[in-house]
C-alpha cells in the first residue's frame, strides 16, 4: 500500500558511491537497515518497522539540531498514527498522514521549533556535520586556505551555536578571544538565493593562524569516515605551507624544470577550480575531468619544504630571506595599562598610539624589541601581544 511504502521505507542517508564504506560503517554500528547501490549513489535505507522504532528511540534521546528535527516530529506523528490505529486505514487517517507528509522537507513552511528544543553542539556532532556539509578549500587566485560550512538560511541559529562552541572549545587565550570578538576572523555570511537554490548562510574561517594553530589540530585527532578525511589531510599540509611561507621557498622554486614551482605544486595538490572550490570535487571517481595528482617526489618537496618566515613571540613575522618584518602579516593586539592601572585592549597600533598620544611611528620603534614586557610611554605601559598562537595564555 502507498501508506506502507511512505512510512516503512525511508532513505536515512544518501552519499556518492565513493563513500560506500562510510554507509556500511554506519549500518554496522546501528545494526539496522541496509545499504543499497544505485549507479553513482549509495543509500542507507531502513525498511522494517522495528528498525524505524529503534532509530526513533535514538532521535528521542539525542534531538536533531537543525530544522530536520521538525520533519522527524511530523514523521514520528504519522508513524504512530498509522501503527496505533485500532481499525482499518480510514480515509480520514490517510488524509492526516498525507497532510503531515506534505508539510515535511522541501514542502515545509512552518519552521518554529518547540519551546523545549535546544541546539546542542558536541565535537563528534560537529565532525559529522563537517563530513556532510563542510568544505576545505584553497582560493587559488590569492592562495587563501578556507574552511566553510554552508546551510540553508533557516539553519542560522545552528551556525551561531557552532561559532559559540568553537569560541570556547578551541581553547583560545584571553587576548585571542578579544580579537575574535572585534574582528571577522570567524564569521557568518548571508548568501542570497540563486536560481533554484535557497538563500543560505556561510560559516567561514580563512585566518591562517586560526586554521593552522587551532582548527587543524582540533580535527586531526578525530576519525573521518568519508572521503572528506582525504581533503582534510591535504588541507592540513596546505595550511602548514602557507603559515610558514614555504609555498614561496626558493628550494621549491629552484627545483629542476621537470617539477612545478612551490605555488604550482600547492595548486596541483588542491586540485580545485580557478575560482576555488571543495578539494574533494576533483577526487570523485566519477569526475569526468582528468586530474593529475602529485607524485611522491613532488609531495615530498612540499612536506619537507623549509619555512620562509619566522613567527615572533609578539605576533609579527620576519622574512627569513631579508630578515625584515612583514608588517601586513602580523597577528597582534595591543595592551595599554594607564597610569591609574586601568587596562585597555586595542586592535591596532594606530589605536594604541592614539590612546597614549604619540605618533604611530614613534610607538612602532619603541615596540621593536620583542622580549620586552612593555614600554613606558607618557606614564602608560604598552605591549604588543600575539593572538591566535597556541599555548599563549
């Protein structure tokens, strides 16, 4: 019957064929349902009433964070209506069930969550979301590493909770948290609807200090079960190269003509489109475009590339070729302790110079010595402090 098929045959997860092992793993852990392969897709399907009841018991204990929770509640209501009926399948019961069905998923218009619903972010839940909706990218035109999550606009509260969760769980120090609160280092952007797609929200991190020193170490001790794990490994190497300036290393650029330059090798490693895109797009077995992967020699050149910059304890960088400060790449804030002992944190050198009433060039010269605790300027104590450096409390 139509109603039987509606309620008792549910595709829980659908993935690309390359992630067949991931679905088999999920099925083995839950010990319900079956995995089916159809052309380039694989689907985890639950068909038995008792299996659906087991799954519902899990969702009742651990509620879904997104508006998918509303779809689950309607599905559960329809399921219970159908299987708790005392008599046959009446027209009225069919009408109720089909009404619920037509209010779910893409047809949903009511997105009001129950009052008792809470968005609970955990590290393992976040990894699962990253596996499904996350993207590790390299913006090729300006060589910027980017981590992002894209969800529909209705899921904005979820991304806001993720931002709050990472703010606390990535173990940022006090000064880095100040910088986060006063910058767009971790941000959420709104994207308008395009063609047939809905309006969306984009959670994005492209600050190389946060990526290399916090996010990558945070994720590398976890186990990816999809091909996204391969993207992450490449992304980790890319972040390390960019963070240390090794992509411009003369050792790489000076290799024999049969090899690419350091920049070209990174582009080859990323295998993304010129406009930038997820690393795994070109990794798919069904990708019609021929992709040339790094050979072992090229990969070794990147892995063993020597740093081209040195990160100072106050957040500045030194170009190891010229032994000069790279001013535009510093990651610092400024702490000013006034004569009355009040402390002020400031984002820029300009703001610090203004508050102590000296020329910015004068203050810059005074702060040249990295190891000094602070410099005294007109009774004020001024210190440049590194941010987004791990283990700086």
